[in-house]
C-alpha cells in the first residue's frame, strides 16, 4: 500500500517535470518562429518622411541602422560612424531606426522614447548622441528612475522643455513610431543590434572604420 | 512519508526547486531553439550579450542550472516519499543550493558589472536559488534536530 503511494508521488513528480518541459519547448518554438527572414535577405522599408536622417535626402547611398540605445555594441558603432560618416557628406544619408531589445535591456524602450521625444523639439540627434555617449551612466539605473535620474539632466543640457519632453515620451505619436519601426524590423528579420542596411540591403557588420568605408565606397561606385 | 516530517520546509523546498527548474529550462530551451536577439559587435557573434559567460565549454549555464534544480526537486520528492527521515538528502539539497548560490552571486555580478545588461530570467533564477538555499537549510536543520530526538 505504501509502495503504491510512493509510486504515485514519483509518477506525479515525473509527469509535472515532463509536462513543464514540453510546454516550455512549445512556447519557445512558437515565439522563435516569429522571425520571418532569419537570413536577412529581405530589403529594409524605404526611407520614410518621419525617419530621422543625417545628411541629404538626395544622397546616392542610404545607410540605415536598426539600433538600441542600451546596446553596448551600438554605442561602439556610434563611435565608428562618427569617424566614418563625415567623409561622405552629401553622398551618404544615415537613418536611425529604433529596435529596442526589450527582453535583455530594461531601459531600451524608455531611452528610445526619450530620443523620439527630444526629436519632437528638434533635438533628436543631440539626444541620440548623448544617450550613446552616456550609456554607461544610465544603463543600470532602474527603469522607473532613469528619466528623473538621468534623462532629465540630458534634456536640460539640450535646453528642452521638460514638461513637453515628459508628455511626448509617452505620447501615442512616439509610442506608435517606435512600434512601427520595431514591427518593420521584425518583418524583415532583424535579429540583433546594430543591424545595418546599405541601399536597403542588409550588410555584415564591418569590424572597423576601414571596412565600413570600403562598403560605402563600393556602394558609391558607378555600377 | 515520515510522520514528523517538517512539511512546510519540504513543501517550500520542492516549490522553489520546481520554479527554478522551470525558469532554467526556459533559458535552456531558448538557448537551443529560439532565434536570439543579441546586441552584437559582429554579425553572428554574440560577443556582447553573454555568450562567453552563458556557456561552460559547449554546455549552456542554463542547462547546468536546470539539472541542478531538477536534482534538488527529485531529492525533495525522495524525502517526501521515503518512509524514514532522509537527513542526508536534505543536506544534499542544502549543499547543492549553497553551490548554486555562489554561482548565482558570480552570474549576477557578471550581469551588473561586466556584461552590463540584465536578464530577467537569470535574476529570477538567482532569487529562486537564494530561496531554495534558505528553505533547504531550514528543512535540513529541522530534520537533523528531529533525528537526534529520542524516538
């Protein structure tokens, strides 16, 4: 009788463990299958009127970055781009689109909102640069304090209207724009940050400034 | 089940081990199956996320975690289903979770100071290990005290 009871306990425990594993695998597989284009061959959406751009919209070559302000690699590439892009004034249009990695970077979403809100006061690129420059300072601040503890001081340095900045950060306009960019990125299978597109085609991330220049030079060459 | 078993301590130990297992199993499944969303310096290379710390050789840390929680869970079931008190099994869970706690402290340190990115599921696991260590210590001390009492 006792043995039968023990067997039931072991059977139940084993069943619970196996059921848990099956449910988890099913959940992970279904979430993983959301990536439509893992090989990155789909072209990026064309440059839109509400895209933040650096350079002339008439430039021959477009360089789109899907980035996350809390991503250390994106901050590294920000430095690389500030060395490379000044060599291509008028020739290359740089576009930044948000792709916050919400699951691994708790402040990715709110920082994207801060940059967009600054943009509504004409200071997108200033905030964009500041967020990357000061990434180490705000990355580990708890999300519920990061605006008050960090972003407000950046907004003050940039001379933003703080009330409007706060209001815009959570406005429909800003949230919709970020969501649109994330949805667009998911649709073309952006799987990491930063991901770059030259003339709407995904490129392998260059290892250094020289490689970046080579890619842009190549794109600028007459076909 | 021994009649004088400290049930609340055992129950909590089994629950924390199970929750830790579910969490670590999710991370393991994610490692093997899901499309990763890394923040990476070079394409296809998860340098910045935690790949260099997320595996020990070819084995993901999450899988080691899942096996450790599973062992703790089955040890708890073993204590529950045994007819005599198994103090050594309770001590084994305590020892395992003590090692787990040391590993968790290191992994949390890595997240805050080295990788500078927080993974919620990893923090949940660290919390479960702390709770498991506390509950199994409680269980082990209650069981060993009872074992010393005259029957």
